[in-house]
């Protein structure tokens, strides 16, 4: 089941929507965020990454940083945002490279998460979770939606399609990333009740993206419950901001790895060790490898030949016996590479904390991986994307996918809907 509820959103005035909307806070580092907000006073990224308003040596977790986020939020509420007159839900459509995905915006009861009806597939890091808890608590609002999915539901899809085909959007613009963003308001109480009823029939919701935002929303609600003498369950802090997409609306991309060194091995010695669990085949000159099927990988190695760093690409294919096909987690490509190469050969046992490994979303392309492998790193791996069926099967079993297993595109923009409590 899902307890979905419309809410009185704080949202941008139509003339400021494209200026306020920003990528999620966690898809860039601080240096990239500083560049993104330059000359953009209304960008919501200034609130999501308030350290960008301070000198570069500022501690991003200091109290004054969260105070700055609150001050900027209050300023934008005064000059950029409007509040809905009554509880509404929203249809959020994104079109990227000719492919559309249609989602439903509203709030979900925190109790659904506590009771296990909202299922996760990733672990969270305590430091990142603490940061978002402090941010949400300082603002008294959830500012970035949690990206949820559910198994396809034709009646609900039909309702969303019928509404947007017969109503005008409140926002319709193309983001800096080239993605068309279109939003409709659903303000009819009877229609909203039909949507709520349909969602209540769904057995489970799944976190596609935003595990840290989800964990912080639940924790803040629990803290407020503990601090309040009596709760009815209807308080706004008992609900969190979410965008829900049917699983057949979504696209998963590869989530690739770059690694700093060969763990003391020469290139020939490293390749020999790889051949224990993989067939290794050198690519044609100038060829970059994007895997076309599961259990195959691309590998780029910096060779340091000549004055300019160069890289060589290889095809890797997992050998029979290198994984158990009946193990839903162990048979994931990220697990196969981690268990047979990254841990035993490169010595990186915990990719969540080891600084010798970094992760690059597939949207950045193979050229970015090659650039990293010939600059600050030495090695890059490309993957065939995981599937939503794999994600939901693992979540249903109460299992956890390895870190950085999934990358969804397009990203949901922050700053278009804010849920205050």
C-alpha cells in the first residue's frame, strides 16, 4: 500500500521556474556546484549547497552554513516562490533525447517507510545522512524530492495521461541539460481521491534515487514525533516529498568506476591476474568499449607511453564459475567486478569508503572515463546497466545492491516543489 497525500506546495512563480530549478545537490562536487551557481542568484542549488556562498576553505558542515541555507530560503520565499492555495498533486513530465517519463508529485507517509512498504536497495553513509538531516531541520522543509518507482499500474497511468491531455501546464521549459520539463497541477479533490485510492492498492514502492534524502526525511519525522507531546499522524512532518514513476516509464544507465592505481602491479601482471576470472581481449585502436550485454565490461588502462598519457581499452567477459547466477546480488555486474577484480586484485574491499575508487554516471560518457584514466586516475571500467527488475527483486528480498549500482536519467530537478512542515 502507499499512503499518498496532496500538499500545499511552495513552488516558483512561473517566470522564475527555469531559473530556480537545479540539479540535485548530490550529483556534483563542491567545485562543480560553485561554477553552476555563478551569476544565478535564484538557483535553488545555492540553498541545497549553501557552502557555495562561503570561501573555498569553509567547512561545509559548520552551523553557519546551514544558517545561510535558511536565510537564502527565506529570501527566495519572499521574492521567487508562491504557495498553493489548497492541497494539490502534480504531474511532472521530462523529455530527454526524445524519450518521455511521466511522474506524480505528492507526499508519502513516513510510516510507510518505517513499516517496510517503501523499499530501499542501497545503504546510506552516516555523514551524508547527517548533513541532510541538518539541512531539512534547518529549513523546516524537504526541498529535493525522493525518486520512487512502482510496478506499472495502467489505471493510474491512464488517469495521469487524461489529466495532462486536457489541462494546460504551469511550467514548460528546457533545462540547461537539454531536458524538457513540463508540470501540470492536479487540483480537483475528487480526481485526487481516485489517484490516492489507486496508489493505496500498490503493494510496494521502491526508492529509485535519493536514499539519503529518504533517510533524513524519516529521521527528522521521528525526531519531531519524539519532541512533541502528542501526535495525530496528520502533521506535515509525517509526510515527505516524492515523485512517483511507473517502472516502465524509467531508464537506467550505467554507473562506472575509475580507480587510482594498479595496486603496485605492472600492466602485464595486472592483465594476467584479470584472466583468472575474465576473458581479456584488447580493443581495436581508437575503440572505446560500452558493453552490450550483461557480464561484460570495458576497461581503460593508462599506459604512460610517450610524453602524453595514453590509454588502452580492453573487453572483459566474466568466465563461467566466477559468479552464482542464482544469487540476485552476486550475479549483478557490479558485484562480479567487485568480487573478482576490484577487491582481490586491486585491494579495494569497501568501495563506499576507499578513496582510491570513484564513480562516474553514464551520462558523462566514455570520453570522461578516458579523461579520468589519463589524469587523476589510472584505470576505468564501464558496465552494462542494471535493470529495474533486478532492483525490485533485490529490494523485495530485503537485500542491498552494492554501492553505486544504478544511475537514472534524467535527474529530477530540485526547487520546483518544496514541502514545508
